[in-house]
């Protein structure tokens, strides 16, 4: 029984990853008032108020933007990446 629970837990974690998409890039511009992050490749992401932003987010930083797989405009996370 214990092995079954562990296997189901592992499967659930792997399935969760399939429901998200991510994009790495360098921030070209960040508008703190509107929470819009514009990347150097021209893509822009509006980060909802319920999603935490790095305190020192600024142009030139490398970040990973995670979006919902079914809606690439819905940002679910924004994290700093290693340069």
C-alpha cells in the first residue's frame, strides 16, 4: 500500500509539470505600476497581483516566466534565473 501511495504521488508531481509552460529570457523593461515585463525578444507578460515578483526585478536580469499551459498569457510564476 505504501508503495502505491508513493507511486501515485510521484505521478501527480510529474503530471503537474505538464500543465505549465515556461520561457527564459532577459528583461528589457519592467513597468512596476502595471506589472508588465517586456523581454528582449519582444514578448510581454502581465504579472497578476497574486504572483510574487523578485524585489530587485529590473532590466538586464535573466528570468524564467511560467505560464499556464492552456493560456500562455496567464503568468503563474516569475523567477530569477542563473546568468
